C-alpha cells in the first residue's frame, strides 16, 4: 500500500499537505497553525505527526486522559 492509499488520507485529506508545509492539519483534526518540528516532544510524537499531521499541542489535547482515567 503506497502512502497515497492510506486510510487516514481518506479521513483527513489535509494531512499530507500539512506535513509538506510543516504545519498542523486543519480543523476538525488540528489547528492548522505553522509550527517548528523540533517542538515535537518525543519520537512517539514525531511518529504521530507523520501519521495524523497534528502538532504537539493538538496531540496533547487529542490524547489527554479523560477525567477519571488518570489511574
């Protein structure tokens, strides 16, 4: 399966252009803002950016534990 055929590209067609332009993907998945790739905190965050196109701030919001799940 080529990168162009990934299911995420069907759900979020703005992902690939965002990654090329080094910005966060647009709403409803991300904020659409330009950011510095070096602000991604961990290798997992960098990997997630390459999957979803979400910046660190949007990843932090999307993957924050729900209230009551902090155990």
